C-alpha cells in the first residue's frame, strides 16, 4: 500500500484533514443539539400534564427504534419531496448539512432523554421532600437537586452515548453533502473514487476514527468515573 501517494500526497492529505475537521464539527454540533433536545424531552416526561408525558414517551419510542439511515434518507430526500407536494415549491437548497445534524441529534436525544429519565427515577423521594421542607420551589428542586444527581448517576451511560454519537458521524455518507462538508470517511471515498485505490484512504479514515474514539472514551470515561466517585463520597 502506498500511503505516501494516496494519503499524504497532494491534494489528498488536505482533503482528509478537512474531513477530520468536519467529523469533529458534526460530532460536536449533533451532541450539543441532542443534549438540548433530550433535556426538553425529559421535561415532557416529567410534566404534570398527561399530553406532554405521552409526547415525550412517543418521541423516545419513535427515534430510539427508528434506524438512523432511513431517518437521514427521509430528512434529505423524503422531506424535500413532501415539502414540494404540500407547499407546491421546491425545498430550499443548502440545508443538507443542517438536516444531517438534526437527524443525528434526534437519534441521540431519544437515548439521552431515556437515560436521564432513569437517573431522575433513581433519586429517592426523601430528597425531594427535604427540599420542599427547606422552601425550595419546584423549578429550583429540579435544577439544583434532581438534575445534578441524575447526571452523576447515569454518567457512564451518557459517556457511552456521546462516543456512539461521534461514531454515527460516518452516517453522513448517505447525505448528499458538498465536498467541502464531507467528513473523513466521505473524503476517503472521494479519494478512492478518483484514484481507484480504496485501501489506503479507508485505512487512514478508520485509524482516525479509532483514535478519536479512544481519546473521547478516555476523556468521557474519566469524567464519568469522577461523577460516580462524587456519589460514593456523598454516601459516606
């Protein structure tokens, strides 16, 4: 295999570096969006109104069980067709990248919401009663008592989902992105399509994702271990 020509040669190495940058952007943007959406789905699950609770349950049931590839294909191909049929005009162009982020975020948010809900349910009612005794309003109890402890309880599961979300960035292959917005596997496929040499760029892309997963896993698992240690020290 000739890595010097098909990976580190010009202009291919520049394409792969651009792909690595887009991988980081896609993983970060989708994770942040998933955290925000997951938080609001959790609020729906904990709502006193039955309609909001059912909406939260339905969201989790749909997006946790819907495969990611059909979801992305619907957003990038089915949604524009549906838009044309209902609105009578073409779907605005240039939103493929945003739809990719939305699809990844919806998938991950369903897991985030369910994991956080499990963490909230693990908190004993005596802590809520004690907070009410101190005169804390319901919003303050959720913000300062329930949610911080719930995150600590489920920190390992949240870390795992963040890592999985980063790996899901490779699903961008099914989205018709401009070449400048392709992530690293897409850029590897672009190189292979021009040089007819698949092994070198794909091995490099796989090594990039492996390294990214190891680094992200080390950082997030360290964070999860510290959060779990706080629970243990609090119990003592």
